[in-house]
């Protein structure tokens, strides 16, 4: 899966070092939907990403074609082949943010999920306050469908989860 600027491939443990900036800063961590909300070092991140895979998450690395560095991570969770849907997550390292790479990654990945995996619906969510991700979802043709209040705690405060969905073809 690729375009001129990025390639997407299954995650491997050596990718962990390049992903560390997204998991080693409270500013980045506050918007990630992970169970163990904490600052990571390379060893603990590699261990937890392996646990995610063991628990059924599919992880994909986003690679900059120019630098050949890993610049992001896409997650595919709760894949339901029978009902043809899944949850999508994304994180782009801070140095690669603001360049349109997240939008490109999601577009390439959604096309793969619809065309190659035969899915009909993809769900994504963002944490309240993460306006950049909310705008990203809308740019990537995800439609806001609801909000779950008091769903996560960050910095001692309850925050809502905003839910988005995208269909292969928009229902009538």
C-alpha cells in the first residue's frame, strides 16, 4: 500500500524506535486511546505493541518514502469479517504532523480495507479536545455519529469520545 510520499506495511519490532516520539510525550499521549496511559521508553513500547498484536490488534507502519523512516502507526481493531467492519486508529510522529501525511495514510488504508478486505464500514474515534483529529476524520470522509460522555480520563478529568464512521458507499 503506497503513494508517492508514503508506504504502509505491517508493523515490525524494529519500527518501535521511530515511533517513540508519539509515545514518550504527555502532549502526544493525551490523545492516544490506549489502556496503559503513561510515558514509554523503547523497551516498554515494544513490549506493549507486542501485547496489542497478541490481543488481536493489527498494526501497520507508515513509512516516509523520502527518508525511509517510520512516521506513523495505523491500528486495525475489532475486525468483524461477518459484519464487515472494524475500528481504525492512527498516530503520526510529531515531526511528520501538519504535512497531510495522516490524511494520505488513512485514505490509502481505507481503500485497502474496502477493496482488499471487503469491509463495508470503518469506525474511528477521537478524544474530546483533539480538534486536529476531528478535522482529520472529516477530511477523510468520516461522518460524526455520536459522543460517549465521560469515557476516558486524562489529567484527572473525564473526557468524551467522539465516534465517526465511513462507509464503502454512503447509505441513502
